[in-house]
C-alpha cells in the first residue's frame, strides 16, 4: 500500500487514478474519493496541500475545475457527475497510511467491514501504521491492528489538542513533521500518557 494514496477499491479507485495526477500537479494530495448517490451520483473529493498544511477554500476553488476537466477527459460519463471538492477538515477521515502516522497520538474512531476480535467498531489513540494496518490503543490499554483492506471508515475525533495541532497546520511551511510530532506536541503527550485529549465543546 502506497502511504501517500488512500486505500480505495472499485469505482472510487478508478476515479482516484484519473484525478490524483492533476491534483499533484497543483501541489495537492488526494485524501478521499467517494461516489455518493445512485440516481444522481456526486463525486466527492477531499484533498490536502502536498506540503502537509490544510487546504483552504480558495484552494478548493482552484482545484475543482481542473479536476473536473481531467475527469471528463478520462471518462466523459463520470465527468458529467457533479463534483464536490473540499478540505479534509479537522476531524478528518484517516484514509492513508501516512494519515495514521501523521496523527499518531490523537483520538480516532474506526469501523470495519468484518469483525476483528468479535467487534467492528473501535475508538482509541492512533499509534501509526504498519504493514497495511492501522494501529490503535483502546481505552483499556489493548492495542489492535486494523487492516486497511477491511476498514469501512476511520476518522479523527475532535479534541482541544487536535484543534491546536490543526491550527498549526493551516500555515504553509509550518505543517506537522512527517517523521513524527515535535517533542512538546500533544501527540507525544498522548503517547506517553495513553489517554485521549479532552473533547472540544
């Protein structure tokens, strides 16, 4: 699994292959692709800046026309679908191995397609990614390894620490270190304590 690409299958994967190069040319990384609805399908795109900072509204306005044009050239039938582009947000989905590494130490929830140890839903502290799995520490201290191939969805939970970390990421060039959080970062504090941050009100 490529750490820079979301784990996708079927139609979502084909659309991602069509539009990821166009996003990369503009300095963005694809975070999520989803085809929503059956009667009148909409293609939902989420992206980040390649420098690791969060995408802004003006970035969405810039990227959407180019992505739509690229999609229409690659597959005119898909190009006719409405395209909704947006930022991944603070309580963002975790779709790539690099997301699990980048947000290690933060609280997240995950839902699996197939039960893991008798359960499908998990909540705990993100510990990173390894060998095609997302690693998480649960409230009772148990560590689980969740295969991306069976992961229906995973998303960060909004906490004060996550809001603070995301605020730093809003500035280009001031994104979180891809090799791990800074010494005094909330993520490092979480790893040491094993406790999730307080939910934001």
